C-alpha cells in the first residue's frame, strides 16, 4: 500500500560535498550548500506554508505565503528563494508572520469559489490545506468587486478539465510544462489582476501544443486542473505502487483507488526511471483494462471458420494439451512452439519459455524482440559482451553531446525525451540522424546542431563515415583503445579506407560530406558523447552491423563506462529487455547463455529435471516458413498480435492458416485471434504481480491493483498447460518464479521481491559484486573483458526503389498510440490519432495530384493498403512515412520479408512503394503494367 500524498520539500534537492548548518526554530540542521531555507526546514521536520512552491520545480517566489524571519536580516524573505548560509537562524512561526500569511491567504480566498464541500478536489486541495495551516477564520472582502468567478471552464481535453475560476495564477502548471515536460505549451497571459493561464494563444487545451502528459495537473495546487475521473468517481482513498505497461521507459506509478475502483494513475516521485513525470499513455490511457471488448472467458473452436464457444479453464487447458500432444505424436517433438510477450512480466515470460523447453521438449521459442531489437542483442554482445544498454536514464544529465539515431524519443519514449530536452536546454549539443525531421530537430528552446537526413537503409555507411573522420583526423581516444579494447588495428585500417570517407558515401547517404565531418568532430571532441537509438537502427537488413558500428564509434572515442556516455537502445515495449533476459530466444537460455553450452544446460536440466536440446530452435520467421511448408503445426502465442505487427502480412496469415492449432492468450480478440483455435484470456498490467525490466536494465515491481478478471494469472495458465502435457510445473506465488530466475541467471542472482520492495528497483547485473545493481555498465572493463572492434562493411539493402515502386516507405510511432494500438485504441487517445496517415513530401504529392486528406493507395511488391495522405516536408523527396497503430490500415501488408542478416529482424524501415490517389487506381494499375513491361 502506497502513500496518497508523498512528502513535498518545496524546492529541489541540492547535491555536493559542501554542507551548511543552520538553525530552524531552534533546531539545527545540516544540508548541502545551495539548499533553500524552505527545504532545510522541511528536512528538519518543519513545514513552511506554501502554494507556488513544490520540490519538482525550481523556486518561483510568487505566492508570498512562505515568508520567514531571519536573524540579522530586514523584512520577511520568501523561504523558497532564500538559500541557507552557515550559522543562519530562521524563525518560521511568529505573530508577525502569522498576520502576514493570513492577509495573503485572505486575498486568495476572496477571489475563489467557496464550493469546497462539492469541489472534486475537496481533501486534496493545497489552498484548502493552507487556509487551515495559516489559521484563516474570516474573509473581510466580499464578491462585490471585480473577480474571476465567472471565468470559463475548458473541458476539451478528454482526460482533464481546466476551471479558470479556481486558478490562483501560481504558475506551477506553466513551470511544470516548461521545466519538467519541456513542451512550453502554457503561458501566463495578461498582467496584474488580468493574469491568467492560457494554452498557447488562448486555444482550448485539446487544440494547443499540450501533449497531455499530466505534469500541469499534478502540479496544480487547486481544482483548476483536475482529472475527469476524479470529478466522476471522487477522490481516491488508497494507492498501490506499480509500473507502467507501455514503452520501455518503465515509469513507476501510484495507482490510486477509491475502494476497488481505479480513479487515476499518478507518477511516483521516487520512480527510478521517471522521477515523478509521465506521458499521456501511462498517466491517462489505462481504461482499456476495463474495456467491454475484453474477453474474460476461454474459448474454443475446431476450425477458424467456426463460431467461438466459451468454455471453462479446465476444459480449455485440457484441450490445448491434448491437441499439442497429438500433433507431436503425428509430426514429432519439433512440430510445435511458442512466442512470448514483451508486454508480460518477467515471471510470465519465464514460465512460457520453460513450458516450451521442458513440456514441449524443444527450443522453438521466440519473442517479439525478434522483430524490433534482436540486432541490439547480437551487436552489443559481440562488441561489449552483453545484450543491453550501457547507462541509466539519469546519465543523460551528464552528456555534452547527444546523438539520436533512428529514434523519435518525444513520441516513442516521451518521459526520457523530457530528461534529454532538459539537458539540451542546459547547453548540451544534439546530433539527429534520421530520414525524417523529428520534433527534436527543432522545438521550443531546442535545436539540433546537426540533422543528418540520410536516405533510408544507409545507416552503416553513415556511422562508418563518422568513424572514418575520427580515425583519419587523429580524434581517437588512444589511451582508452589501448587499455580497454582489442581488434583496433585491423578495424582502423578498414575504416580509414577511402570508400568509408564522408565524401565517398555522400552519394549513398545523400548527406553532404562536410555535415558528416562536423557532426563526427563534435561527437569525438565535445566532451561526454552519448548515443541513443531506436528501431530506425535495428529494423534493417544491416541492423546488427549498425549496432556494432555504433559500438565501434563509442569505443574509438572513449565514450563508454561513465556517466553521460554510452550506447543506449530505446526499447519499444515495456518488457522487451526482460523478455530477452528471460531466455525467449531459441538459441539462448535466461541470461543470454547459448543452449550449446553444456555447463549452462546442466544448470537448467538439474533444476527442471528435463533434458534441454543443444540445438537452437525455430525463430518466428522460420516458424512461419515451416508452417507453410508443412513441417510446423502448432503455436502458442502469448500477448502478441503477430498478424498485425509482423511484416508481409499475407505470408503471416498463410502460415497461421496452415497450422493445426493456434492458441492465443491476450486481452482482446486481435487480428491473430482470427486464426486461432483456442483463445485464453490474459491479464492487464493492473492485474499482474511480478516485474518488468526497462530499457536501462531497471527491474521494477508490478503489483496487482485488482484481481485477475479472467480468474487466473497468466503464469498459472502456462504452468497448468505444462502439467496437462505431463511436465510438473507449479508455483504458489510469482515471487517463487523470480527466486528460480535468480538461481539460474547470474545477472539476476541478487534479485528478489524483497529486495525490490526495499530498494524500489535495481538494474542488473545485481549479484554479490553489485548487491544494489549496476547503473553504468563496463565502467572498469567490458563484460567480455576487452571491447571488440568489429568490421562493419556497408552492404546496400536488396530493397531498391524502381520505376514501378519509386518511393521508399519507412514507419514509426506517434505519441498518443502504442504499438499495434490494441490498448490505446480503446481509450480516449483516439482523439489525437484516430487513424494512420501517410506523410508524403509536397513534391511527390504534387506529381501524383495528392492533397492532404485524400485517400491514397499504398502498394509494394507484396501487398496493397489504403489510408489518408498528409502532405508534409518532414521527409525528403522520395520517402513516405506512416505509423502502424490501426489494423484497418494494416501497414505491414506492404512491408517485405527482407530482414537483418544475423537475427532475421524485419526490414520495416525500407520498403519500395508506389502511392496513388484512390480514385486513380485504374490509371495506376495501367501505369504499373506499363512499368513492368518496360523493366
């Protein structure tokens, strides 16, 4: 059970070795130099009244409620803006201060609706609280004069209201938008008595630049900004601390309830990943968990053309086990397999891969990371020795040069993006490498020093050119390379070749050579250089090569092993890192240890009392191919919509249609469920008990806010299927699963629910050497000993634009939606993104007679779909862009089977396409036939 109200010290903490001792109301307290009087008082146990101050924002000093008296000083300074000095003596309660504070509060109340008993914030209003604290008993001023009581209410935002009549113009919302979120969407309009909070140029919140992160709502001390859910349901009375189930940032939240009903999600101030911040998805988009579309009972059908019939759990589990056993009896042990989910807990994923290996008796297990970050695992393991990012998120506060490659943090990882933007506003330099002009290239108070707008599919050529500059211009960190790395000489000879120079690759990447040289020099010489990357790196035919190329660049410049540097993947789903950690790949057991290693297999075989095959099993693409070929017949799919998320949809559908048994476990009847014979209801994150591991290797507790609506935990279902197939697998509680994970996984050896409850979270490796975790990897030496330079020759993708398909499609995400949209489409987030659209450059649009809003036909060599066009110059000429959140669009209908050479990660980011107005299909078909004949 968590606290509803966390302590608020008024101003942010200061750090540093120098300390100051002061006396607050006769009580001595020692605090770091630079600490405010208000915070020093709070740390000594004395709370000074305040309204405009809160410890997530820098002091502002506008409300004049926190006045104090200081020996030897005139007047009554504001304690929030006054720093402590050695020997200072402060009085926080005197008759003079009491009278001043009552006078200030009296003025606030005289222009405020006196509706406390019916106000939604009753009991959670700082104005109400402070009125009591300062002892206000009467208000001498009536409402006859000017006031703001008839100010309008803005209800445009689907999640919160803005009631201007209750605003005290403390500026906390404006400052939160500026300092915490970094969007600068709010402002104070007017002066003096006419001052008021405005969104943009007085726009309604929904139409403004507001991104609905909730920082303003959280900062507001009154009911001016209030969640609609609180208005509807009432003020929460208890809270449960848990972890968000959206992106890989892994934000900690207080799920605040009234009885058993979830009222709101409030970001937790002590959350290691988010430190009290949130985005629109985690803060507000939790309604899908109770959406009527949820399927809560198991269902069975003999054929996918039959109607579903509901059944009980025992029948469903027996049916699954009997069918899987029958398939293996006819076709062999390897004829079935499973796919784990990156949306499920570590414990749930672990038992599913254990079910496959111990009960199914094979290694045919894979995970959705195959189609997103498998190149990260391969590339970082080859170069650094472990398949994970190097830093914690806090590290970016020490970065001097930030390189963002193939990622769009403000949309995909917004809470981390806010941290990054804060550092950029402080003066760090930014290099963006992306075909699309993402928001970070230029937004309020931020502008990239360089935007290298490369052609899709040319990442490796670009990173090689940057490394070429470092090596040939003498910018190498020679001491780091000599002491920490191996393979440098051979790599340096390769990278210094003329074909890797910026001038040589300019014709490949499309980026002027001098821009590349300047960006490379900045990264190599600008201080702490950090690389952050996303799926725009990994989802290519050379994804693994590119990851190794970035590792090479970091090593040659010495940007590894300390705060502010590193190579950092921004993971897409909430537990992509964890699902990989848990042994979800067909060639690896938990902890990224190969199944061919006899000693590793022995550990698991001894515990599981089952032999484990030394040969890797089938990857997801292999499963599809084998299903079509007739050698693979049964598949268990945990929490992934492969029919929507995987490339070349027609091939995926053909594979699923060919299977004798498809078992889907999920919240909703998704696109994959259309091909399923058994549907097993899953649990939302609000019902889960376990852990998620985020992109910075942070293991966070996920605690149940409500009992499973389906009647079973997901880990129980996997255990019961295994038992029904003849393998005894049983746990009484998920903590026992984590204990087993810790027993067999060296990087998790020190992890337990007890430790996580005590510390809040830990970053693996967590073991005897690092009992409280490892924020920064490779500090003294690399996991593999010495970092390994790997040759990274550029090999152009086979996917080329042609006369028939002259444009290149690349894909990505948008802030308000998540992955295939199964969750966010069932929330009010559709207000911002009701459909996928195709962004097309004005030149390409004009050539095709396309205007914004037109329905266009998007076609590739494998498929066709339709969607609306949006004319935009964010992409270069010849490149189009769309998201993949809506199944009605089915963007993956057109993506191809091309994939990364090492991991089979699909090449989502490069697809040759043609675009035509929907009304011109017949004409487009004729032109296509003409193009085919000419080729």
